[in-house]
């Protein structure tokens, strides 16, 4: 990663214990957040097809934001973090490619969050479905994408903890 003199700030922003147990627990929490997000999307789909009596149903369009968020999470957390911070100069090919792929991953994550809000607004709020069971399908879509985003952030923080127990920004 980076040496002691290459931090953005003079003081550490976040101090986390650097132990395998804490890292394992945080990885499990990130997995649980993703599972909750997946469950929210599946719950909205099942409710839409079995219980919901209204004319609004969950379709593939409602799944697109969650798919984008999931792809963004996979892209972001599969990048070798050492390639982002290598000191071979700004024009390094691998560093540039890693940053471009990281940008694409964060863009997919942002598209997922924005798409969840877009589906909520266009499909439920503008058309006047303000009653809670039906509106809940749109809120579950937003909640699912938010859970995936939190899971991705947590995994990113876990992977970037240095040996000196600080988070280098």
C-alpha cells in the first residue's frame, strides 16, 4: 500500500482494530447486508406475484438497479488495491486501468441506487400508489440497493486496512 508519509491527511480518520477476528466479523456483516438486500428484492417480487391485488407488479425493470448494484460491487471489490496506489508514476498503464475499472464499478453502484429511486418515483409515487403494501415494493427496491452499497463500502474498508491500524485515504 502506501508508506507513512503518503497519506492524504496528517491524522488517521478511522482507527479499526487490525485482527483477523474483526475482519472476519466485518466480512460476515457485509455478507449479511448483501443477503438482506437480495431478500428485499425477492420479497417484493414474491409479494407482487402472490399477494398483491393492485395493478402494479414487480417486473424485470425493477431488478435492473439491483443487478447494476451487484455488478458494481463485484467490480469494485475485485480490483487489486495495490495497482491503485503504486508509485510508478501517474502515467502507469496498470494504475490508469485500475482507476478506470474502479470508476466503472462506482458508476454501476450509483446507477443502481439512482435506478432504485427512479423506479420508486416513476412506478409508484407519480402514478399515485401511495398505500403502504404497494408502495412497499418500491421502498424495498431502494432498500436493497442501499444494502448492497453499504456492503460494498464495508468490504472496501476491510480490504484497505493497513498494518498500522489506520485507514489510508
